[in-house]
C-alpha cells in the first residue's frame, strides 16, 4: 500500500470525513531536505469532518497525527494539514 493510500485509509477510519484529499507533493521538493527518491516524503491533506467540531486548531492537528500513528508520521518528512468541520 502506498503512503497516500495508507494516509487516506487511516483518516477515513478515524474521522469519517465528508471531504478528504491526500496530495503527494514530494516531487515539488526534489533536491530539498527530506526528499526521498521515489517520493512519499511530502504530503498535503485537506480534510472536512464533523469529528473536528469543537476542537481547537492544535487539537485537530494532534488528532490527525494520532490517527496516522507514530510510524507513519515519522516516515513522512512534511505534512501540511487543512482541517475544518
């Protein structure tokens, strides 16, 4: 399973989002710190889910990181998050 698919599966299971877009931005960072040959190092996630209602911005980010788990989070060099209800 690719990291894209793993990110998507974990976020769908944890939050049942009504909008979820996982974009691999790794090629945009070729030659920069953290770039891994073959990609899968830099991601942008757009997620909209009722599960985030009442949570602060920091709590939302922590919830996403917890859902992804430490192994996946540490394998990714950069993770940009756009999180709303």
